[in-house]
C-alpha cells in the first residue's frame, strides 16, 4: 500500500465535530448550514400502502428477473461517431472526436482482486498494493491557454475565470481519438470555501467585492484536454498547442439558454432578462452525467444559499421560498455568502425571480468550444444532484435524477422524441433536443413488510427490504397532471408538485445511475439523521433506519426491463455502516470480509458492471474513499475500499475510463476542518503547502484493468 508521508499539521480540533460525519466548516460552505434550518419538506405524504396487499413476494421476484432483457437499451455513454453538424446561427462549429463510445468497454467479469485499503486519516491518497496514483489538475492550474500563473496572495476574478475552479465534483473523461491517447476532462466546481482560499480571511464581511467575484468565477465547470502518459493509466493536461476545447464556465459571466415548457415563463423573467430565457451563471453544480449523444449534464444543487432578501415575502411566494430552503426570516441567514454585495441579482427583494433561474439540469456540449450551455426546464427544478440518461427499448431518452435534501424525492424524465442513432449532423442536432420536452415523473414506493419496520434496520422476515413502486406523472404531453398547478408551476416549483401527489420521502437521494450491463437503476441515499423523531417521517421499508447517519443503496428494476414503464420493483442491496453493526447489510455476503462504508454519495460502473461508490461525510471517523462491489456472481456484495482521499476531503466523481485502465476521482475540500486557514492548513495535499481541491487518477502498475 502506498502511504504518503504526512508532515505534522497544526491541531485544529475534532475532524468530526459535525453535522453527521461532516465538519461544520463543510456544512457552512457547501449547503449553507442546511441541517441548522427547518427541513423544507413539511408535507404529510401518505405511504403507498395500497400496493402492499396486492403484490406478492413472488411477483416482485418475477419482475426482477425480466431485467436481463434490458440489454436492448443503450446505456449512457454510447454515442455514434457523428459528422460535424453545421452550427446554429451565432454558435461555433462542433469538433467531435473519432470515437464510437464514451462508456467503459466490457472486460471479463471480475472478482475485484485488489486488497482492500485500511480505513485511515492519512493526509494523502492511499491506494492498494500494486497501484499508483497522481494528481491530474488542481485549483488554480491553467485551463484557458495563457491563464496567469496562480498566486494565492494575488487572486483576481479575471485570472480565476481562466484557471481550474474550486471544489471539483462530477468528473467525466471523454476520449478524443481512437488510440486512447487523448481525452477531454469535464468537471463541476460545486462551491467555494473562502476560509481556505484567501490569506488573512477574517469573515465574509471582510472580503472585498473583487474577492467575492473571484469566488463566483471559481464556481461552474472546466473542460480540459488530457493526454496519456506513455502506455500507463496516468493522464496529464495538454500543456502546449491550441487546446481548442479548453474552457471555463462560471457563475460570474457565462450565459445559459433556458429551454423547455417553462422557458419564457413570467416566473423566470427579471429586469435584466425580460425574455426569461437568458440566465447568467450556474450555481453549486454537484454530480452529473454523460448523454448518449456526447454532452454533459450537470445538476444545480444547493443554490438557495446564494440568495438573500426573502424575509419580507408573503403568501405563495413565502411558501415557495421556504420549500426550496430560502430563508424567509433573516435577510442574511446562517451560511449566507452575501453575493448581493457584488451583484444585486442575488437580492430577492429587488429581483424575486432570480432564484427560480437556478436548480435546473444544465447541459453543456464540450465538443463545441464556445457553445452556449442550456438549462432544461422539462426536467423540473429542485436540488438536482445530477442526471443520467439511458435509451429505452423504444428509443426514448430516459433521465433519472434525485433531489438531494432530507425527505425529498426521486424523479424520472422520458423524452417525447426518440434517439437518432445515425451518424449525420442532422441526427446530432435532433438528439440535442431530446431533453426539451417529455413526461416528468416522481417516485412513489410501496412496501411488502411495512408492519415489520421498527427503525432498527433489522431485516423483515422475508429477508429483504423490498417492494413495488409507481412513477407518478407530473407533466405529460406538455400539460400539468397536478390539480391546481399549471405546467409552468409544476416545473418551476417541482417540489410542491411532488408534495401534492404524495411522493415518497427519501433519505437524501443523490446520484442515480443506470447499470450499463443490466439496466437496473442504482440510487445513493447518503443519510438522514432527522428521520424518526416526533414530527418527522418515521422509518419505512425503503428508508429502514431512524437516525440514518450512514445511508444505503437502492436498486430499482423497471417492469419488463422497460425504462419508460410507470411501475417498478425495488430492493436495498446495501445498508451502509460498520459491518460489525447488525443494522448493516451487503447482499447477504459474509460481513467479516467487507470494508466499512458510510455516506454513499456518487456511484459509477466499470465495464464488468461492478458498482463503484464514492463517500461524503464518513460518519465512522475515518477518511472518505472510493469502494467497489460486484453485483453478480459468487462475490456479490463483497464490498472493498479501493482508495482513501486526504484528511478532511470528500470523494467525488468517480469515473472509470472507457478502457478500464484508469480510475479518476475528484478530491473535494481537502483539509476542510473548522479552524483551518491558508496559513494554518489542516491538509497539505497536494503540494505540501496549503490545501487545494483537485482531480486524481489511480491505475495498476502492471497496466491491467482496474479492480481485477
């Protein structure tokens, strides 16, 4: 095992004096101290008990077996090698790579032969014996050719808008040639931590307007050309030449086009944009996905913390702000970034609709340098963790997404139009419209053993947490399916629509990904320590523990293997925590051989269909990491830790490269421990001075596939 040396660090305090497993500094900057504010979902949704008595255990198992037919679908990542289409007026030409697929190709089924990494608090990345790792790119590195050299003491918004942004989250690595030597790295920059960015930081009020603008420029996305190092699994940024794809998308200046049924709605119009179709910036971009047509989807998550001035709102406006976590009592609530000092559009007392322009799924075309990214209103507005697309058997694009909030919901979108698998420019132009119209659903789950759930995590008598479910339509054929709400209201205030139809309250549904081998859908439910107490939703079979501080994984099987189906079966294959805890479960595998895991956040798949899980806020007291687990065969459920990230950091991404030779992770907020600063860091990763978020890659020293 490679264990980097760690020079003595200043004592900061408990790494886990936290809300759950996170440090309070992370809670402050990442989500605006969400746990300190009331839970936005105050609805009293009833359980979907009607299905409990009508569906037998045999029926559930029969539905699960049909999924083997799902191979007829196209998983997210497959894309034809298109001809370059003519650009729209005012848009640059697309520069597509010479590749057939962005997805990991299928190797032989693996038993994940690496030796599990031991849980630790090392201030560095730890990988298994036989593996190597390296930093790919970090905060402040050049993205746009000619960007100034990073100087932490002399930052500017102009420079940051050309440099790699802060707190990278979602990662995708898309091939640029058929030889596997060049690729495009695309990642999100979710949020900033001014404590760890600016020397001499004395509080948000002490920041200059220019420093606030630096923070705005550090949000957004980066697109960076990479090249392989020799024949290894290591990748580095291209440092010479034109680098035509490299770009930064920021919260400061990038224009986004709004499309879909709510585009141009009165609820999206502002003084600066009377059209309701042109938004500046994207905020708190968390996870994402790669579409089968080669674009990137990015989820705008905790956008509420950037807005102030809702304290004088009344009536429906106040209810809507509250449902989205926007404070209606204090002008500057706990965790406020006070960006209104730099741009008054963040003051809702002056621009009440500006907040409605965030909380969407964003689509960016990385192969069209300079193209205008879009916000898709057809997929609804909430705290999107991300979105992932699969092409159904009938050719329609199906996007799955979760609302990352305690007691919020799972959603599915089915396009009206069908995917065009052709290679013409017309086919690609058509596919770029697939997310502009369709049916939006929310999930309602039913249970087989509801009476046996006591909140302890004990398995029911039938040996599984499982049940059935239905996708309840919110918008269909362009029309609202929610009584009392217009189509525009459903899409702009989707949480309220989910409340109205009785959707099932989940334990922070984050990343939702289709398995490219089986078509089953996997959901990371990170945690929910608020479940169970009086006045809050009790445990149920889909969320079986009170004070759920470790989270779990949900598996959904669409009926008949049809991703456009309106009914499904579900089960919980993994209940996270210390394997010694009776309230944990790993698909029935011997728990004495399983790695401890806490707070699953993002998931991914390798070419063999193994599930990879990244964690956020490990409540077991050790560093977060990346884990892998087979979902089939004799090793099913044998979860093992593949790597750990540095002290105070979260594991984001992850991305298994298409040739299965490289595993990329985003190392977010290293050293984010209360009391830390640039001058007094809690982590020295990656350069030995002060902490810098960045992207890392791990590979096998012998050049073989990752994991096996």
